[in-house]
C-alpha cells in the first residue's frame, strides 16, 4: 500500500517530512555571512596594512595573539561560507547526478583541507620561536 | 525518461528576461563569490609560505607583486567589497525589509557606488603602503 495514503490530508500538509531539517544550510550561510562582515573588514584592513610586507613583518603580526585568533576565525568562516556557496552553485549548474555528487565531495574535501592548512600555518607562526 | 529540453535559469537572461539592474547584481553576487573562492587557495598559500620559510615566502611575495598578482588582487578587492555590500543587502531582505521596487533599485545602486568607492580606497591604500 502507498504510504502516502496512510497519512491524513492535514498530516501531509503540515508534516515535516522524513528529514525534519533543511534550514541548516540557509542559517549557516547567514551566520557565517554576519561573522564575515566583521572578520572580513578586519582582515582586509590588515592585508592593506601588510601590502608588500616581507616575511618578518608577517611573522611579527601573526605572533600576536589577537591577529592570530582573528585570522583563524576568518579562515574558518571564509571556507565554511565558501563551501556553502559553492554547494549551491554546483547544485544549480551541474545536472549530471554522479558529476554533481563527486563535485560536491571534492569541493568539501578541498575546502576542509585548505582551511586546516591555513589554520596550521597561523598556529605554527603564533607558537613558533 | 528523457527530461524535456527546457531553457534553464541563467540562460534565460537577455533572451527571455530583459537585463535589469537587480538581476545583474544578483548574477554578480554569485560571480564574485566564485571568484573569491578561487582566491582562497592563494590566501592559504600566502599563510603557509610565511610559516614555511624565507624562500617559500619570497615566491608568494613575488607573485602578489607581479602584474598578474596585482591584477588578481584588484579583482579580489572589488569582489570582496561587492560581495560584502550586496551580502548586507541580502541580509536586510532576509530580515523582511527593502522589497519595494524603488528601494531595491536604490539599495542596488548604493551597492554599486559603495563597492566601487571602497575598492578604490583600499587598493590605493595598499599601493601607498607598498610604496
């Protein structure tokens, strides 16, 4: 028997469905966006101040706790927000199912790998001698 | 089952839908987002190079100071400020405000002006600091 027929019309209309989720992506995109308004402006201003900087200047900058912490937060928010955005782009434009799934997997893995590399680099500088 | 050959969203622009400020800004939000994502590995490269050593950092520094690097930095600067300004416009919409046609156009032109001005200011400041 068709499962749908076991549910009342009201149940079908208001039922949350099997997943009971779906707004997480939307919310995460907004929360990271708000975080990136502040972090992004701070980071952009820092990069302008460091334009053409040599390595010693960059090391001195990231050796301070506050810039190191804010840079790590920027990297996390940036790659999280970027992965959420690229996911929508891939879902919108890649119509072949296997290509879509594999693009999503590769994009996620690359995003996480780049974020970890960035965080590790900042920590290495921050805790380095 | 073969899906019907219907025109898909982005390719209706210009042929079926008239080009207008609002749709161009929406398209550009996505384009700048993609371009910023392309830039993110370069940011990580810069950080990792600084953590690695003088030789690695010299290579990154050389790239960002080259004409291609400076051009890409200009593109990232504009993309950042555009995506930031238009992103705030989107957050205001998410809160339920600014949907009137006049308001949507006014906020749209504000985004164009603000992101253009911020790009010029930030890039010029960068060039000045760089010397």
